[in-house]
């Protein structure tokens, strides 16, 4: 779905997929996040997504004119999940609002796995 708005210079249309890809890139820059997760509904397995598929672990919707973003993440073993989640919310909220011009109303984080990193 595309979100459209008008400016004095013309019309702007932003696809939810573009927002999700940007949010995924920002999320993986946060300390403690190994990557985005994709959950197989068929067998319930969680899989770490590659860089080009980050948006599959993110859902972007507009609720009451504000962005609502769901992240499915895999965190590094041994880090504070609460701290990682708070970091993610702060960083992504700021960057998404600056990037899209839309207010972020809600960010939901689902920790779908933990991975030991070397």
C-alpha cells in the first residue's frame, strides 16, 4: 500500500515496502540486534533474513494517520532485551519520522530468537 501526500512542489507517494526496508536497515544498526526474523507459519521455525529481505520481518501500517510498525527481530545472546528494544524504538522512531515526514504512533517489537555471535 502506498501513502500519498501533497506538497507545494507536487505529489509524493511512499510505498510501505520502502518504509519497511529503511526501518530494517536502521534496526540492524542497533546494538544487540543480529537481524530480522521470518517465521514459517507452516512449521513455526524462525529464520534469520538476509540484508536484501529485511522488510519481510517488518510490517508497516497506517493507523489514524500515524505509522504503526511491527519488528520481528533476533537478538544477540547475553544482551538485555529490554535495553535493545528501547534502543530500537528510540532510534527507529526518530529516523522514520525524519525520513518519511509521518509521525510514528506505535512500534511493536517481537523477539523471535536469540543467536550466539562469535
